[in-house]
């Protein structure tokens, strides 16, 4: 039947994912919107709990790009972020390159490295 291949093609075309490589700074996901709206430095000054310096282990992380877009990291991205945060001195300024698939505001991470 011709309907099944057409339906499969239509469903595949409707998937909202896209492969991407983005650069940005790691932040606590709960603070990302405030950082984009008010600036990272101001948010870190006004809300000490947003700083990753004293406690970098968070339930979820985001990446904020230079053009003020932001994406939530998936579980694999969280694991990458924890590993990189552990080994860096300035945890509030950890700039990374993230490779993965974007699905809405989430990036499904396949690779992450420090810039």
C-alpha cells in the first residue's frame, strides 16, 4: 500500500529535532532565564544560589549561547557537565562546545568539551 510509506515519510518530516553544535556557558537550569533576561553577572550577584562555585552539582544544567539562546541539557549532558565542572577552576565561567540533537529547548548531548 502507498499510504504506509507516505505516512512514515510525513511522520519523519514532522520530527522537531536537528543536529547542532553550539557554544556557550554552563549554568544551573533554574537560573538560565534570569541570566538571559538580567545578565549572568547580575544574576550571580543577586542570587548566590545560582553560582556553581561552591556547589556545582545540580539536578539540571543549561547552556547559554552568546546570542542569548538557551538549551537544557539532557541526562547525558548533565553527566558531561559534571565531569567538566569537576576539573575547572572557574565553574561560573565554564564555556563549552556541545554537539547533539536539539528538540525544542532540550539538547540531547552526544559530545561536550571545554572551550
